[in-house]
C-alpha cells in the first residue's frame, strides 16, 4: 500500500567542470572507498524539519453555557486535542522560502521549521498546491538562509546515484543513498500530476518533503511517498521532479493565491494494445484524444477526436498523465508543439499556453445548517474549476471544493470533486441555488443527485 512521508563520480568532479561531467562506474578498489560526504555537506544545511499542528476543539456542551451549571460546578475547560504532523522540507530561496509536501501541512495552522544547525523558527504557509502535493512555507525571520541549487530533473537517467535527506520517523536529520530506479512513473495515484522519480534510496515516514539530490548536491526531486506494506522502506520510493517544484516556487514568489497552469481543453485516455492495433501503431503509447472542448486551446490548435498525442515539445509521452505533466510544468504564455498521430501520419500542432477561464465566477460558498452539506464548500462549474478540481465530463451543477473530515458533508459520504446536480429534484445551476435548496428548514429526507466519476448517483438521506 502507499504511505505518504513527508563516489564514484568524485574523481570526475575533480578534473571536469560541472557542465562537462560524464557518468562513470568504479574502476578500482580505491574509487570504492571514496565518500559522499562532500555532497552531504553541501546539501544538508538546506534541508529542514517541518513541525505542523492544529488544535482540534471538542464539541461544546450546552451545559457549559448555563450560568447555574457554572455556578455549582465551576468553569469547565473547553480545550481540545492537538493534532500534529512531522515532515521535512528544503530551503529553495535565500529569503527563507521552503518547499515541502502539502500533506505535511494539510489542515494545520501552526508551522515550525528546524534547520540542520538546530535553530528553530516559526513559518507561515505561503502557497498550498494539493494537486501536486506541494506547499511553500516562509520562515518568519529576516536574514539569509542556505538555499539549495535546483537541477534539471529531465537530465536524470535511470541508474544515476542520488541521496535522500530528511527526518525519517522523527529521529533527526538522516541521509540515505541509492539510484534512480525509474523515471516518469505515472500510475502511482498520489497526485493529479502523477509523474514521479522512483528511487531505492531509503525513504520513510517523516521524509515527506525532504530532498532527493544528485551528486552535485542539487535538488532533483522532493520525496513524497513510498510503496510499503509495513510502513517502512522496502526500496520503492517516489519523488516529485524538481521541474514541477520550480513552477510552484515561482508562483509563491509571484504572490498568487493558487498555481495557474496551462489549459488543454481536451479529454484524454490511455492507448491500450487493442487501440494501438486498430490505429496501426507499433506499440501502445501516447494519449488518445476522446473529446475536445469548443473554443479551448486544443480546439484552436486543431486537435481532433481520435488523434494520439505522442510528444510534447519533443518529449515523448506514454499516457495522459505524461501529457498532463509536460503541460503542467510550463508557465502561462507562449506555446508548445504537440506531435500527434492522425490517420497513421505524424502531425505537429502549436498549442497556446493559456489558463482556463473562470466563467462564470466561482462564487464559492460554505454551507451550514441542518442539511447534508453542512461544512462543505462549493463552487460554480467553469473551465477553471473543472481543471483545478480534476473533474471531467461535468456539464451542469456545482462542484464540492472541500468536504473536511468531521463535517456532516463528509459523514454522509460527500467528497471533494462531487458535482451536485439536484437536491430534492430541484435543479442546481449555481451555488446560490444550492443555498436556497438547503435553506428550507428540517426535512424528513434529502434526495441528492450527484455526478461522480462519470456517473450520475442518486441517494436518499434521512433528515
């Protein structure tokens, strides 16, 4: 199951500049005794421990508000338990910007960062990007901090030596060594932009948000998850490529509320062996276009149903997740070249990199009261919210943007990404319609019509 976390080349380094290095294997016993220590000394000061917490309030007892009760039994403590999370992070800017995993700070309100030299600072959450499982923190202290250099994750090759730095199980700063086991792992199911570096460097709970570095001590990935049945490392770890990290950090520096990514405006599916044979392809690869939205960048570029996208700006893609990643690491503006197969012939299309429009406005609404949606936040359907919440195929209704654990909405099974189509057979087109449909007093039952995973689901919930 998946559980989240949170020198042979030294001889070459001595004789060649960084840009001219070549990969090599040990050729003598002397080379085998070389140490990774110089790499660790360069990278370790930039790796931090992240401690996050929030106070969970216990439900209030009405008796506590009764002055007679307070008179005879005294003031009662209304505090709650403290939820805590432990992970790692990497300083990526000398001003004190830290990259970590979103799941390390998700739902948390208080964050502290401990440096390798044991100094500890409060930190604020600058940007959350749950679609990539990344978040950016800022250390609340003036001064300069040791930032790690960012490498090019596309330059990695399977077999390259890497080091993982972090705070596994909270034991303290730890370094493990391994190789890049695989690239472009897309069927991991952790984030919307699933495109991971796989490594056998030991990664354990607490490593989440820590650094995966190359032999020049540069960041190539952010450790995010492991595949494990026991909770410990078995040599299958996954890191988010640094090229995705660069985009999120740039957004944080720009002061935006959320990361905006290019909009394709097309629905993609994988190419199976049967589809490949039907299209006379040599092998099953690429992403098949099953639908194109009107007036979208895909439509304007001339993309058509039945096309198979095989390359994005010269980079091969094996599946829809690969297309999503290659698009997701590009900034808004400019264009990319898509190579497609159409009727057996390769075609090159220029796709403009624009953000999905938020039309109509999202009109976000948090619902409350005696109804199944209590505690949920909903937004209007638009290309932007569909893209942001990774919802495909929805044409009408409003989308649940959040249904936190412990709310009535979560307890009845409502989920982030559900589309509310109707309530008690009353059609829902905007968030205001849902507010009106739920503001009707106590009901004997609630009939909900929901679009989820491409299917319409009708459920009746007792009032």
